[in-house]
C-alpha cells in the first residue's frame, strides 16, 4: 500500500510540475527584450499553386493575422499584418490562434509595420526537458541525474571553448578542439564511473582507439591528397574548413569509441565480479564477443545520423536538377567520411578495450 502511495505521489508531482512549467513558460514574455506577439485571430486567404523551372509544384497561401504585444513599450497594442506560407514549409510557417511569435516593429511616418522573426519555442523545449528529466529520475534514479549533469557540464565547457576560438580568432584551432574533446571524455567517465581502475582502463582504450583511427584517417587523406574532399561544402565555415572538418571528426569519433569501450570494459568488470576465477583468455574472448554484438548497431546508428543530417539538403539538390554524383559530392561525402572514421574507431577499440581489461583483471587475479 505504501509503495502504491509513493508511486501515485511521484506521478502527481510530475504532472503538477509539468503544468506549472507550461504555465510559467507561456507567461514569461516579460523576460525577453524582443517584442512578442500572441496571435488572436487568423484569416486564411485563397491558395494558389506555384511551379518553378524544375517542375516542382507547391501551394502558397496568404494569412491575415491579428495579434497583441505581450511585452516591452508596446505591450497591449494590437496589430494586423500578413503572412505567406507554403504547403512544403521549407522557409516559412503557418500560424494559428494562440501561438506566440517574436516580431520586429518598424515605425515609419506614424505607422507601425510588423514582421515575424521566429516562433517562440521555449515552452515546447522546457516541456521536453522536463519529460526527459522525469524519465531519467524514474528509470535510473540518481545515476540518471549524474548522466544529465555530465551532459550539461560538457555543453557549458564546449560553449566556452567555442567562444574562446571566436574571440581570439585562433588560426590553428584544431588542437584546441581535440584537447577539449579529450577533456570532455575524461570528465564524463570520472563523473559517471568515478576515479577507479575501470575508468582508467576505459579512458586508455578510448585514447588508443581514437588515436589509431585518426592516424589512419590522416594518412589516407595525405596519400590521396584530399581528392574528392569538398571542405568548402561545410555550412557557414568562417575559418579553415579542413580544420573544422577534422575537429568535428575527432569529437564524433571520441563519442562512438567511448560508447563501445564503455560497454566492453563494464561487461568484463561485471563478469569478473560474478566469476572471480575467470582468466585472461576467456575475458578477452568475451570482450570481443561483446564488441561484435554492439558493432553492428553502432555502425547503423552512425549511418542513420548521417542520413538524417544530409536528407533534407540532398532532396533539395535532387529537386533542383542536380545529378547523383554532384549531390553526393557536395552534401554527403564529408558526412560519409566522418561515419567511416568512426566505424574504423569502433573496429579498433574492440580488441584494444578487450585486451586492456582482460590483462588488467588477469593481473589482479594473480
């Protein structure tokens, strides 16, 4: 009975907390400097069909929006303006009554015109974060919160590193991002596992696997003279594109290698705890078996992430008359190379982590 009451109490706290968070983020316009307008009325006009030179068809509709300003010096004032959206929704959006929008107000000759800047999304973001926190707490208890804490800490540290690069305008910035990625990895392992032998072995395996995979990558680029590598295709690259590509590759490589190494080492340590008499050969063989079982899903995850990142841009290239080869070169080639680098890292870290964990646990047994 007490357990049922505890569960009901937890559900009630989660539900009421979500409602309070939704109410707070829906009424926080006073916290923003940019004017926020809440749509109070929408009048949709006629829909017209458009067609471009590549025979791509779309539908375009003009809305007549009326809304009220929620903050700033114009708070309470009502404005009416137009919004044009398409059915595809590539660069525009359809608005509904009740939505809150960031707008720009232009005052000219006694008249005020309104243009929509973007949609206010903090309510949805806050609710998603709240749901994630609740699930972590319910499923993993304190360990879930510790994992989330490591994510937040790494995110803050990453933002600081990026700001350091932007403010100092460093020319050779690859080393900074590579070292910071290594620091992220070490801090995450210490935060989650604690400073112990398991953490040290996992970190050693990650460093060795990452170094070997990245060395193979650099050698392949050097021997092929970067043929087919369109670094200039990176989005919004304001610094040396190749260094940006290598920095992103190292960060992604460390993430995938850490995933594989952590699974293998954790499994072998747990195996040793349950069967103290197990020896080096069996530990090493078990580590490789674990690696083989996780390698397939990890590689598939890498490919799915790659497809998700390039899907929309590739569709745009295809729909504007570009060939498969041209589209692949300018939208998919760099992402595919990064996926291959990470795949090589996974392959190399499996025997590395298995050997390091097996020989350490075998030495402990002696």
